């Protein structure tokens, strides 16, 4: 009986030791993966984009402009704007509700959005394809719609950046 208790104790000790070793190895691997992820995608590491929007301006029946200021602590690469989504919801002249995804910089399309202007751009100069939107900088976004706005000029725009930040702009904001 003494020998079987010793074997059982040894077996339990080995099982607990193996379980602890496996748990420590899993924690170590998760830490390494998290460190790799955060070094590859630094924008996800507790940084925030806080965007202050201004009132919109309707340039013509198909074009809306508005200013956005980066008031957060995250740098946004302009090259990542091609991964951003702009969704427009509006009524056309026939009172039909239009919902459309608007691509960035595809000016050959009937609908597109671009950076029309920039203000306080002193650190990393912005063009439509390169540069960095630094904290404190303001960009003017021009959105060209596929169809003319209705006479009431009611619309909603949703801008969603690659890091998940969303901004809602409405004609009711004015």
C-alpha cells in the first residue's frame, strides 16, 4: 500500500507540474503575440483618434464639404484613408432614399471623397496619397455624391477609419 501511495503522489506531482508548465508557456506565447501585434499595429495600442467636426457646407447639389480636426493622440496615415469607409444616406430630387458607399480618391467614379484642403499641417505634410494627419491638424473633406441632393438638402454621412473610429455627420447638425 505504501508503494502505491508513493506512485500516486508522484503521478499527481508530475501532472500538476506539467499543467503549470503548460499554463506558463501559454501565457508567455500570448505575451509574445500581443507584443508583436502592438509593434506591427501601433495605432491599436491605447491610442485614440478624437475628431472634432465642423459644420458642413453644401457646395452644389452633389458636393458636401466639412472640416475634421484630429484632437486625439494618434497619427493617422493618409495612405490608410483608402481603407476608410464613407457611407452617405440622402434623398435625391425624386425623394428616393439613397444609401451609397463612397470610395476615397477614385475621381473617375460618380461618387468619391478626397482631402480638399488642410490647415495647421506643419509636421508631416499631407497630400491626397501620403503624409500623416497629426494631432492638432485640420483637414477639409470633400464628398461628391452620385445623385443630386433633394431641395431640402437632408443627408447623413458616416466616416469609419481603419482603426474603428467612427464619425457621424448630419445635415441636422447645422
